[in-house]
C-alpha cells in the first residue's frame, strides 16, 4: 500500500505543478509571443512560445487551446514526427516530448543549459537540435539519449535553424552567415560559403538541391545545387526575416520584422510584400498545410491564417491595449482601464468583455474606482477625470482643474474622493466630482497611488520613496519616513494601522502603526512592483515585472513571507484585484488580463518544494485525525491544507512543533499541507480515506 501511495503522490504532484494557477482572459488564446508553428495535417497544429506556452488547434486555427507544458521556459521550435509524437525545444536546454498529441509533455535530458532554437526529425527515432554556442544535438532513440555533435563553428556562434532533406543530408544556419552541411547524419558538419555575414535565422529545402535561407536585413539566399553555391535574392525589405517556407518549388513565403510577409511565385527570383493586417513588431514562423492554406505566428500572440495565399486574417482576438488598473464591484462585474481610452467591462467574471466609450482614444486611463455598483471614476494621463453613474454605459468628463497627469483615484464614500498625480497633485471632491479642489501636498514629487484606511486617514505614495499621510481628510498631509529612495507605486491598508507599499526594485514596505515606522520585508524579487492588494489580514498579492519578466507575489502570513507565483506570461503586470479568497485578476501590458480561481495556486516551483524537509504527517492515509510534526517553529507559523486544485480548505495558526487536526469533514482524496514561517516553507501530502 505504501508503494501505491508513493506513486500516486508523484503523479499528483506532477499534475498540480503543471496546472495553470493564472489563466488568460485577454487576449485569447494567449497574450504571449509565439515563436514556432507546425501542423500534422490540415486541421491539427501546434504553436509554442514564451513562458512555456504550447497551443493546439484541431480545426485549422479557428480555436486554439492551451496545453500544459510543465515549464515556464521560453520555447522556440516545435516539430511533429507523426500525429501523436512531437518535440519542443527552448531556453536552458529544454526539450519536451509528447506521444499523445500534446495531452502530456515530458521533459528530456538534453545535456546542455544552452538555448535550443530549432528541432527537426528525419524519422520517428532520429532527430537533431541546434542552439546557442554552436550546439548541435542528435538522438537515434526518440530522445531518450541526446548526444553532442561537433559543429566546427566558433564556440560563440549561435545556430538558429536545422533542416534535413533525407536521412543523412542536413543543414544548420546561424550567426555571421553561417551555413553548415552534413552528408553523414551529423558525424561531420562542413561550412558552406553563404556570401553573407548577416545572421541567418531559417533554412528550408523543397528537394535535395533547391533550398532557401533568410536572415537579418532582408537577406534571402538561394541554392540550386545542395548548397555548393548560394546566391543572394532581392527581398525588397531591410527588415530582419525569421522564417521561410515553400509549399512547392515555385511558391514560398518569408516573414519577419514590422509584421512583414513576403511571397514569391517564381522560385525566389521576385518577392512581393503582402498585407499582413497586423502592426506587431515581429513575425517569427510560417507554415503551410496546402498550397494556399498557411499560418504565421509572432509577437504578442499573433496568429494569422490565409486560405488563398494572399489575404491574412487574425485567429486570435481581444484587445492589446496596455492596461493599468482593474476594479470589481462584485464577484462577476468588473472594469479594466488603460491605453487609448480603453475601458472594458465584464458581468460574467471575465469570460466576456465589452468595450465602453469615454470620448476620444487619446486618453491613457491610469486608474479606476467604483464607490458603488453604478458609480465609477477613471483618471487619465492628461489630467482628465471621467465619471459614470450607470455602470459604464456612459462616461462623462469632469473638470479636474489640472492638466497634470493623474495616476490614482480613491473614494471613501459615494461623494468623497481623492485623486493624485504628477508634481505632488492631490485633488479632493465632496460632491461626487462636480467640483474637484486642489490640496496642499507639500511636495512636487510625482504621486502614484492613494488609499484611505477610513474617512479621515489616508496615504499617498510616489517618487523617491515619498509617503504622505493625512488624518483629517486631506486638509493637511504630512511626510513619513519610508526608509527608501525608490519610486513607490501602490499603497494598501488592511486597517487603520497596518498597511503596505510597493515599488521599484521589488521593494515592499510594511507598517503596523499607521506609518510611524515602515519596515522592509524581503520580496524575493528585484522586479518593479506596481500594485498590491490584500484580501484579509494575512493574504495579499503584489504584481509587477521588468524586462520580459512578470511577477506575482503572494503572502499568507501578513506580508512576512512572499512567495513567487507562476504568472504564465512575460508581460508587465500593473494592477491586481481579488473578489474573494480564491478569485482574482491581474492586468497589464499588451492587453493582458489574467484570472485565478484558486488563489493563484500552483505557484513557482519553490512554493511546492520545501525549504526544510522535516515535516512529518501521520497516520497517512487517515480518515479522521492527522498529526503534523515540524521543526521548532518561530513566532509566526501558519499551517494550510489545500486540495489538488490549490484551494485552501483549512488554515491554522500554530505555536507548537506537533499539531493534530480533524480532517473528518474533508472528502476522500489527496491533500497538500504547507507550513509557512518567517524563515521556512515546509510541504507535505496526505491521503484522506
């Protein structure tokens, strides 16, 4: 029996770790950049990209579903040997394999930590992968073992694409016009003369002799003799080209910078630009299933399809406007605001979003707040304030009295509200926005967030670690000592005394005495944090990001310990809001709207893995009582029991190393125990009979 539960635990642990705690609501099917697309037949295809994204379609791209990749690595290439068996490669030496059409993906041992950029198989067992630093890997047993081949390039040259014309003859391309060829299955790779020093990103052959390669600055190369001679073709663009595909010897396509799609119908002699219908910066991959039916994928979830080889339509949907603020008036009804005057509303928990109009698309809306279900306010970059009294059906501009940028708005009741912004701007209204009056902040620094703990006591934070406090409804504001000089972007108070502020460089500040003293809990990240939200005294979230890395942090012990959750995106997150202990939303750049229905669980790997391994649980299995023994605890210890969906079912504050809990009310199944202190995280599992 013990062996049975061991394997059950291993299985469930794998699946929970792979489940998505935060899911995409907009854009769909994903907001992540996609790097490679491949089809196994006219209907079934796959696309892979950032943050472990794997998408699958079974209806020719009309609908795409997210598959569980089990990784947050960026994925750069996908290749299927047959309808069920496929491979994906990515950064840090990641190789994934599926044998059931993507239902499950398992990680293979590549033997390298270098980025892997392209994968190609010549039969069900034999495949090749190329990547950074001249890496070439080969397998002859379906990936059970990958061996390193000698590419013969300079060690610092990167390879970006690999293609084989038969079982023995293959090509690899990369930096400085590198083209490699093998005629013996990779035992020896010889350098060909490309005639170019531009980086080559993609290579494709229509038969053993006719091949094409594309790269930087509009480079298109062609060979008619298996690479003995490569000639340059005129592409008509100076943009970088990242992918080339020929459905037949005459007709080919190349895609790249500035959303460009090139087409030739005479074997590459002439190339013409097609209208892609997208304004994204980069298109990364092109694939055709028939002579005229093809797909292109790229930046910010771009998926394009053509059915006539000329006209391209978007397969993804939703807006890509930058979002800066989210607010929910109930479990199902919420608002998101952002760039181009965008206001979206949902009344079904984010399944459907409808666009609302504020009058003019030049307004960047930075913050939204609703004091009641119908009445809401939004403030914008140009100092404008918009109000709705009918749940967003109409938004009317109010006279703010300033043209300075407004960053945050907060109301303490139906009529009394505050807005803060650039140059120390603080505005107040006591009549629902009919009149906004300027308050004296005592600073010329930019203010980015305002929050009131009660009708009289409020806080504003901003540049250079500035924290202001009022105890008289804004009549006077006094400066507090934050202990930091970094920009603070968001402030939130749980009660009159306990509050938090977050900002640049991952800083989190906490006070338990109304701001007399601010302390610095360790966030565990150096990324910018833009928004903080607490559900109760113990449970809170902070979101942010920087340079292609998203951040979602969660605390369950009042901010003493923050755990990094898996966001599933690289987009910068600017606002977080929860409607209950499990249901929350995070919004950000390029139209990102994420939702969790289980408190964001599962989280990043360090959340499921103990920092200490001394947790004991017995009897296990159990039907009524379970005893948990841990290492000696510190002053702050919280024990949580979660189901396999990550929902917290039981929480218990403990002060002794041994605790007994009654689990008789729990349904039969597998559960996780997490013990969190200010120094450690201990994790265990048990079975309830």
